[in-house]
C-alpha cells in the first residue's frame, strides 16, 4: 500500500462538475456563488452574516482589523496552533500574548487567559484545537468582565458543537473564522470565512476584502459624482475569493455531515484499538461538546522522534501539530522566550498526529493500527 497522508481532501465527480459549470458562467469572481456560499455556511452554523475570503489567514487578518486591533494592543491566544492565529495580531501592529493550554483538550486554558490580562488586552483568539471546542462559556465570562472581543479560530472546527449550538453560531463570541484549505473539513482549494452576528463588523469585513472600498451611496464621504464613483475609506486588501472556489465550497458543504461521520467512525476505531497501548495517551472528547475531529493526535510517553521516524518509514504520513508559535525564530527575534507555556511545551515534545480524513479507507485505517502496534508496543 502506498503512503498514507495525515490528511487529504475528498473531491468527488459532482464537485468537479459544479466547478466546471461555474468556469463556463459569466463570472469568475464576484458572481452569485460567493454570496450563496456565505449564506449557506451562515445558515449551517446558525449565524447571521458571513464573509468569504481568499484564505483562513486573510479571514483572521480581517477579523483582527475590524475588531480594532492596533499598535499597543495585546491579544491572547494559544501557543499550540498554526502561526496564522497569532500572525493576524502582528499584521495589525498588536502583540500576541500566549496563554498555556489545558492538558486534556490541548485548548487554551481559561485560567491562564485570566493571568495574562493587562490594561492593554483587547481581544482573545481561542483556537478549537483538533476540532474540540474550547470552554467558550468560561472564556465569554472572562471577556465580558474585562470588556474584550472574542475571535474564535475555528479553522479546525467547522461542524463541531458546543452546548447544543454549532461552532460558528457566535453565541459566545464576536466573530468566528473558518479555513477551507485542502486539509480542512471542506475545501475550496484555498479559502476562508468570517461568521458574525454583528452588522457593523459585517459591513467593514466586506470593505476590508476589497481595499476598504465602498460603492454604497449612503456611505460615501464626498459627494456622489456619478455611477462610476467609489470611495476607499480605509486601507484594506484584495482578499476576494473566486466564484468557482465558492461553487466548490457549496458542493462540499452538502457533504460535511458525511465527512464528519466518517471522521468519527475512524476515531472510534482508533480509540478502541489503541486503548490497550500503555505508552500512549489518546485524545479526549468532553461531555457537552461534539468535536469535529480535524486531527487525531496521540501523545507518546517517550522516544517521540524515533517513533515518528519509524512510522514515516513504514509509510504512515504522521505529522506534528504544532510547534509552539513562540519557538519560531521570527517570534524569538521579537523577544518571546522559551518556557513561556510549560504545558504547551510538554505537549509538543510528545505529540504525533496520525492519519485521519474522510476518504481514508478501512484498509488504510487497519494499516495504521497494525503499524502502530508494531512501533509503539
Ligand atoms: C489552517 C489554519 C489557519 C489558516 O488557514 P489558511 O486557510 O491556511 O490560511 C489558521 N488557524 C488554524 C488553527 C489553522 O489550522
């Protein structure tokens, strides 16, 4: 059997047909598919507004911008995440502050958030690691007390549930960010989205996506000079997504339920089969939440590097999620020191991500189990 990757998209023939139709239509960008994808995703998640962007990173940048993050502001996030969760703060001139994680869920620990709050703190970016929702109620209480904005990084968590609502409903937050990168739950190639119930954020996000430009006659600052007239009112970017990408997104969204079911099936099987292996710690799913299982990470008690190497040699495309963000040379140069978040560092030293994706066959799952038994036992 060939190499089994840690993650992989699942594009079916009907996805291809829908993209082909879109390519033959009048609009390649800024057509009807963008709004349709936004509306359908918002409806799925139970939120009012959605703005699709060219990537999850662009969506995070946009969310941080409309949240008003500026030079001198501090934003608290998790060190165990993709660099984009913290980089979006730097893009706006703010300072990412890392709060340590919970040992069981690997999510940011609300108690650690509280410890990191200063007079400069403006926002919190909780990351639903591996698709397991953070303790949003608790984070919401902290934010309310200190008047902070919450931007959920839900790039792992489309389809996850917390207290009977979908992640993305923004019941406990101001905005939620999704990614449609190829390894995520559904894909548009590259792509991302911001969900919000706040109309003001929504309007500014639309402008930020296209250079800070508006054509709305009710919003222009100078006098309307004619039908050609538009105004750039703040410095935005070109973060637009194409129509054919959104056509793919619409088609993929229909399959999200099945995709997540298959992920859960594989996780259940892994959990049952690995239960007897003493030298590893399995991922958890707490009561009252439904993880969307973006990643299946284990923690080994020793020899991570050797085990990782052997698994790769046996054709298992294991990976590591994540290197603590502040270990990155760029962050070190900004003055971030080691030992900032001991639990995150301990987690990083032990973790290995095993293959998990809906297209994964039973044979591939069995092979991972067989090789794991051989390598870890
Ligand atoms: C994938 C991901 C992002 C960035 O999304 P892109 O679409 O790749 O730009 C941000 N945060 C997390 C946690 C992610 O996994």
